[in-house]
């Protein structure tokens, strides 16, 4: 089984690393191509393009300026230990042991605007570049045009390597748009997480993001290889709801209070 996650805007390059195991991203030359395009943007233009503050624009201009094709522990850290948003709080990667990280390396992928596809232990230099950014480039008007079929082809290689019968989509809509499901060798299953609020079950963004990380953690801990085993996911009160699910959309609900 293979899972995909979105990256996070928030990064952590300060906490002690819990492992020295690492790998290198597959698309470094392509990332360098994007960096060259980004280096042409002033802080004002970058802020307007990404709709971010002046402070964040200057920070990322500095990041692009210092980005290097050479990755080491002075300028990088493993992707799974660098991302620090809601999804990754649920996944809690720093508490995974070496064997669990090794399993995740084979069965988990992170979609990325700058790096295309990252394995959990791929070294990653800090950046901000959301997949939905309309960055004009030599391949088209945005990052979807830039990455073309490469993300899908990379996932197909990973799917074949672990003999996966399905791709578990734990990524956001923005990031999964970089994947072309019709060209995948296997079907896509998308878990949907709903919480009870105001008399109805609904998707609450914060909880749904965290739940994606919780499910990835659940799969890693139990070394799940068959998608059907994910239906037993019950972390933090979630439970599979068969009546509301379809073959490719699996609904998980919890009702913690009225």
C-alpha cells in the first residue's frame, strides 16, 4: 500500500533530529529549475504572487537565494521531520522509531510544489511554494504544467515497488491535482474525515488535516499493506461509516460531543 500526503507551510529546522537515516530527492535538477525562476522575483512580486506578508516574502527570497543543489545536514533535514503543520502533528514523526521510519520510507510519499514527490527521509532545504501557485514557467502557467506527468510517473514506480493495490490519498485537493488518476496503475481511495458539529457531521478543516496524519501514523505503526485494513482505523474516536462510503471514498466519523 502507498499513501500520499500534502506538505505543510510551517517548518521545523530547530528540533533535534531523531535519526541520521536519509535519502536525496529524485527531482533535484527540476527543483533547481524552479529555484532559478523564483530567484527572478522581488519580495514585492513574490508577496503578491503567493499572497503572503512582507516578512514571509523576504524570508523566502532569502531561502531561494541560499538554496543549493548539494544537500547535507547543514542546509537540510529529512522531509518528515521538517514539516510541522496540522497533518504532521497528527503523524508525530519524531516519536517514530528507526524501523517505523524505514517502513514509511517505502509506503509514504509527500507531494511538493518545489520537490515534486518526496520520500519521508529525503533531505529537504526550507522553502515555501504551494502547488496551486500560478508561477509562470517554461512549461506553462503554473506548477501543474511544470510537473506534468512526472509526479504520476514517480508514484507509479513507488506503487510497483511495494506491489500496492491502491493509492491512499491523504493529500489536499490542491496537491492531489498534480496527480493524474487515470494514468495511475491502481485505483485511488480517498479517506474523508467528518466530525459532529451543530447537529450534523461535517468536514472541519483542522480536524480533517490532523486525521490524515493520524491515519498515516496508524498505517505506519501497524505496517498496513492492504487498504481494507484501514477501515479499522479508530484513532481519537474515528470510526468507518460504511453507509456513507463508496468504493473510492471512505468516510470516517466521530462524535465527541453534542
